[in-house]
């Protein structure tokens, strides 16, 4: 029997993650069974369990792949571009709805909450690092507000649909340049 390559194994794992991401965004975690993931991925139950022991492991894998692409600086144009990127992900990949589902699940799952907290900490530190002229303490306060407002915008996209980022960009710019 020919040996399966690592590329093949990685592709199958990613196939499961992609199917789960789409299904979770549209149906939520509670309304998605492993059978639903089998149907969405086109793989067998055994194939899915080869890579993940549970839905929780799949959710953690989705989170591990998550990355916020912050701009290199927090100019008004860069902030607007960042929010446009979030809006595009929401429209094209249901990303806002997926993030809302992850946050809801993190509220009742301590392991997922720890992962989400860690990612939020990293994001706040990254934003603070873009604000050296404010001093460390003030930069961290601004970063806290920046991340919270971005999360609020994401939640609005998840619930309301396509939301104009302009008021959020103006608020973020005011926070950063105050």
C-alpha cells in the first residue's frame, strides 16, 4: 500500500477545518453535529476522527489559524483599510458570524476562553506596539479600546449584515490620535 504524504494529510485536515468553518458560521456549534461535518467535508466519520477527537478540537484548530492582519501603522487610511478587510471577510467568508460563534462558545468553554483570551492579548499588545509615542500605559489603554471597538464592529457585521465601517474608522482614528 502506498504511503500517504504529509501534504495529503495536511490537505485532508484543512478540508475538515474549512468545512467546519463554513458550517459553524451558518449554523453555530450547537446546531452542527459530527454527521453535519462529514456531509460538509465529503469525508468519512473515521477520516474526521483521525484528525480531531471532537468538535472542540476542530474549533481550537480554527482559532489557531486565525490571524488579524493589523496594518503596519495606525493612520486614518490604514485603519479604514483594516476595517474594510474585516468587512470583506464578513461578506465573502461569513467570518464575522464565525467569530461571534467562537466568542459565544468561549463564554461556556474554559479551554476555548483561554485560547481566545491569549489571542486578544496578542492583538492588544500588537496594537500597543504601534503606538510608541503614547507611552506604554496609555498605549495599552488605547489598544484595549481599539480591540473592543473592532470586536463591536465585527459583532455588528455578524448580526446586522453589511455595515458601513466609516463611523467605526472615525472613532478608532479619534481614539488612536487623541
